[in-house]
């Protein structure tokens, strides 16, 4: 009996110079665009002689950041953990309710009017009620971040489950799969791209919610710092706090996108944005 020859090794295709150049351009693009934005901002303020109390230049904001770095760091950390706490609650409850809505037409039909109606209520109007119930502290910002970021997660998870092709369901049933098997093995993996798309929207909304609540219901946080700086007409500090908030949002967004690429790389096949 002759021995079976070992499989022939096939080297992976080499990355072309054009592809490497394109990858470098994509890596540098965020930094170049951001730097260009701040250079245009600086030049416009200087050419138009815009006063700092109206719109400070990036250099003035940088000076304020250095001057108030401890306050910015302290309040940014406070806002970060309140936002992440509210966001975590939104993820857990959003996934659970989204699975229920996607798996049951009865639950979806009964719950959607309530969800849409509640989402239509401005969360600024809910903050005074949260203050009345829980007082001034960390609870109102966390709950506001949860309430404002909850709806997109529910809708996207339910959409991912409800868009399974009927042909796939028929094949799975013909193979003896139960409704639970179809949801676990087909529906949940199918809804992951929808889930991560909603997470990238929800995390930015969570920051909005926590800052809104901090402005009225907390003694700490970026929202509280912005309110106090506005009362003192310290406009450079206001802008420094806004940029700190933007940096936090970008960092969390990038981390979410990295996790998305690891878990749903199979779904990212489109070449529409290659140019």
C-alpha cells in the first residue's frame, strides 16, 4: 500500500505594494483629517479675529487643557464610568428584549408601540423625575445613559432575528431543528452585525445621556464641569471639556469597532467603500 504524499504547502499571496500603500493611507487618514480640521479652525479664528470668549482657537483650548488638566481628568473619568455603566445595562437589557421581540411576533406587536412612544420622550424631561426618585448623585446619569441608548440595541437585535430568510428556516425545520435551534444557530449569529452597528450608535448616545444628567443631577462629571465653566464665562475650559468628551467617545467607538471586526469579520465583504 503506497503512502499518501503530504499535502503541498501553498504560500499565502504576497501583499502588493499598492495594497500596502493603501493601508498606510487608511491608517494615516484619521490623523491627517483631524490635524487639518484644527489647522483650519486656528487659521479661521486668527484671520477673522474671533474673540476667545466667543470661539477660542485650538491653541487657547490646549492652554486651558494644560491649566485645568486635573479637573478634566477627574471629571472625564467620572463621566466615563457612569456612561459605561449605563451602556452595559442597555446592552444586557437591549439584547434580552431584542431577542424576545425577534423571536415572537406577539411580543413584538405588543411591545413596539410602548418602546417607540417611550423613545420619543426627550430624556431631558426624564432627568427631573430621576432626581426626584433618586436624588443628586450617580444614579440619574447612569439611568439616563441607559434610557437613551437602550432603544437602538433593541431594534437592531430584533431586526437581525426577524430578517432570516424563510428558505433557511424551512431547510432547518426539514433537518429537524426546533425554533430554539434556528434562533441560536442562525438568528443570533445573523443579528451580530446589526448588534454591533447599534452598539456604535448607542455608546455615543450614552455619553449624551450621562452629560445631560450630570449638568443637573450630579456634582461631578463633564456635564457638571461644563455647567460651572459656562457660569464663569470660561469658554476655553468649556471647549476643553467638550474635546475631552469627544476623545472618550472616539476611544470607546474604536474599541467597539475592533471587537466587531474580530467577531463579525465574516459579514464584512462589501467593496463599496474601497475607493
